[in-house]
C-alpha cells in the first residue's frame, strides 16, 4: 500500500521545526531529506529513519523494519507528536548521515 498524500503532508508538518526538510516522491513512496542528506523514508504510511548511532541511542526501543521486502531495516518512528524532540532528533542524526553522492554525467557515445 502506497503512502497517502495526507499522511505525507502530516509528516511534513510535524518535521517543520527545521526549514530544510524536503520530502520527495521516489519509486512510489517518499524520501525525506534534511541538511541536504537522505535521512529517512515514508513507506506504507510509516515514517522510517536510517539506523545511525544517534537514532538508535535516542529511540532504543523502536522497531526495526524494512521499508519494503528485501531492503535493509530502518527505525520506525512511531511518535510524531513531539515536534521539539523530532527537531533535536534530526539535528543529532544529521552529522552521521552519509553525504549525497555526486552524479557523474553519462559520457556520450563517440
């Protein structure tokens, strides 16, 4: 089941404590960026974040679930109501998130 636009808008609103949050559609679901880095997904109306050390430390009892079958486990963020916590949570995760890979332009055939 794909995520509903209403749920994605709700997640966007709850993450509005940072002005650099971008949620983009990707392969039928959504990627969540902050600080210019991919930090999580919204899949099947579930907010998931990468299992970086700070996220595991701040949400020690959270479930680990794959966003889709065959994918690596991510942390399910169940409580989206505490906006100040979500902002500090994203702030803590940002330095540990991998930088976006630079795309190399395809060479044109000769």
